[in-house]
C-alpha cells in the first residue's frame, strides 16, 4: 500500500485543490473566506465567485525573536497595513475567471470585502483588472492565480501548486517541533503535515509531491521546475 494511502482513511474523499491553497495562505498568516459568492442586486443567480479571499495584516508574526517563522515574501506587501488577495484556483493552466473581465464581479468583490471606500471602487477595480495589483494608502490588493502552469502572458501574480508544496515542506520540516501538536486542526491539515514532514528536498520530495497532489488533492502530475515562475 502507498504510504499516503496508509495515512488516509478509506472513507476519506480526496480534497479539492482549493484546500491545498487554503492551507498555504492560512499557514502564511492570512484570514480566509472560501468560495465567496458574488450575488446580483436582483434575482437568484450569482454574478461570479472568488475561490478564496485572503487578508493578512502587516504586524503578523508567529513565534518570538529569534525564532520567528518566515512567511512567503511573495504574498504580502511589507509596507502596507493590510494585504488582500482575490484568489482564483485552476487545476491546469492558471488563468483569471473570464467573468471577472466581462462583468462587475471585481467591483462586487471589493465592495463585499470593504477595504476600499465605495466611491473609489470603480477606479480601483479597473486598475486591479488591468495590472493585477493596486496600492491605495495602507492597503495592497492583488488578484492571484493558482494553477499547475501559467497562462501565456498572464499579468497577475501566479503561484503553482509545486511552489505551495515546496513552502509547506520547508515550514513543516524547519519547525517540526512547533508544528507537532496539531490536534485542533482538521484531519486534512494534520495529514498534509504528516505527509510532508521530513521528506528530503534533495531526493524524494519531487516524487512525493506528485503523490500528494494526485492522491490527496485530485491534481494531475506536473514535474517540479528548478526555478518556479512568479508573477
């Protein structure tokens, strides 16, 4: 029996890829809303959705010096009081949800989150769609795309599932003692930590990462590149 299958209960279904992304942002200190629905002014049909809304505050720290955990620097603006991501997750090619371009979905998301004054929402939404990131005073807003590989000429921040697994492996291995008692975590998170903890980054991590993606999160295999692309 595969080692991963040995950890997972037979009755436990594979998790959605969005859950791997959830754990990545959570461990980096973000507060999260999942499957955030954008409702119309009238009628029952939703305008669109945001897979994850992630918010992180500038003074977030885990542990005291000199043992502070290092978060992924790609995820936050160190000069902004708050960094917020509208996250789109795709299992294959990473791309923005088409409805975010052809509807007022971004405007509705900004109004719902509440970090932009209502009068500034149209201009900020337009800049966010065009550039992928906006800085307004102490607030940094980003559209972030997660996938196996980026759409050609993608203008938004892109993070691959391989990038995520690399980071989680480093966090769980480097802070093995601090992350050893996770009894209050959901079973899914505990299993992910157990699966990644202690795997060798120089030898078995690549093959093990593929098994995590396919057996835990229903993702297609994709080799880990030597230099992960970032937007």
